[in-house]
C-alpha cells in the first residue's frame, strides 16, 4: 500500500466526520470511521509532536518504527478505505443553525461536518535553558518508557523544575545507575527525598543550570550556573503539556488544568472515556485529551472515539428513519 499524496483541497463540501489532526489518534479514528463506511476528512497540519524521535516505542508490533513511517502507513490505510486526507490547518470551527459544524481551513476553504473528532495534540513547553529546545527529542527526553532503553547505562541528568523531581530521578534510576539530579528551579527535596536519592546513589547538583554543553552535534554535559560542567549523555526534563485547543473556544470548549500531586503539569480538553466532550457532536482523542498518553494509547483512543461517533450517527439516522416511517404510515392511513 503506497503513501497517498495529500490533497490541498477537500474533494467534497460535506462529510459525516471531519478529523482535525493527522497523528496516531486522528488516523486511527478516521480508519475506524472509514471502515464503517462513513465519509471522513482528515485535516493534517503536518507537524507531529514526535517528529524528532528516532522511533515509536512500546507500540506492540510496531516497536522502533520511525514516526514518519508509522503515519505514512496510517494515511495509506485510511485512504485505502475511502477516507480523505488534506494537508492544511484548521483556523476555525463553528456551529451552523441546523446543528452541523462549519470547519474553516487556512486559505479560506470550508467544509461542513455532522461530527468533529479533534486530535490536535499538545505543545511541550520546555524549560528555558539554552540547548534544551535544540536537543529535544534527541538527547533531551521526558519519558523513560519511550526512550529509557535507548540510553540505558548512560550518564543521565534530570533537570528538576517541580516537586516531582525526586520521583523523576528515582524513575530514571531504573534504566541507569549514573543519574544526576540538577535541582535547577525545583523546591528543596527535603530530608526524605535526600535520603531516597542517596540510597539509590543519585548525585545532586545544587542551584540553577546555565546551559547544555553540545560537542559535535551531541549533548556532552550540563553546565551549572555556579560550578563545573557535569558530563551527561542524556537529559530528562518535565515539560508543561499544553493542549492545542484554541480552535475549540468558539464552540464553548476550553482547556482545563491537569494536576499531579498538587502541581499543574499541563492542560487538556475534558471528555468521557469514549472521547465525548460536553459539547454535543464534538469528540477528542490523543494528547489533547490525555497529556501523558503514548502513541499506542492515542491510537486506541482514536478508535474508541471513532466507534462512539459512528454509534451516535446511527442513533440520529435511526431517529430520522423512524420519524419518516411514522409519517409515511400516517399518510397511508389517511
């Protein structure tokens, strides 16, 4: 199955479902809907969050697959079942008087949809330390389950920015005995935290970090503001995970904070387990709804949302059919 060429404009003006976002969640939802014989349009902005990563991990049957390759396969599968994918960005969405949605794409093109599936993901707001953003997804990492095996036994630094820093360092200790916790802007670990770190052989560097040391396009060390460079092969950070959800505000949906241990780690669009939001007709899936979801979880969420949308459309179509059937029976009786 070859990679389809993404169109620039939709082929139709109306769809059963418009999927906003062409990552694992969006394509999985579109695949479920296309296989259910729904007319589906996926609008793909082409900026996947995991693009810098070398491979997708802990995805059974797809372990190590480069992200671009996984998406290419997904696009081919969706279009193979009649789904449509266009390259573009959704700039707005609003509710039409009849209950449908108008979705506006960059360039002014718009389409109408009975239902929306929003899978726009999130933005990783990284600590403002020179070098962190540049090495993000390469040697600067956030998830040990995604990247821990690849840096096993290496010298790993943990850049502390919140109260979960001790937990983060203890977690990464599972993959390497060479862990250094840079306290940076995090609060003091406390007596218990200090004891846990010492017991696990985790070094602690006090004070803020000034920058990362890069040599020959590789991270080689972390430079404290007041102290010598500490050699490091990888650096773990904890970004703030902010939902890409501004386009939903006109529909009455706004992102809410996600907290862990009393600390805000990001924002998301609240939804039920099938992805339905408080706005009828709008579903969400993937990281826009769950900030810690990995690729395989996002794909699962997309499938569940697609199935829920199809069931909702069936309910509506059945109500209309029953009403028409009754009207026909009444007419025949007269």
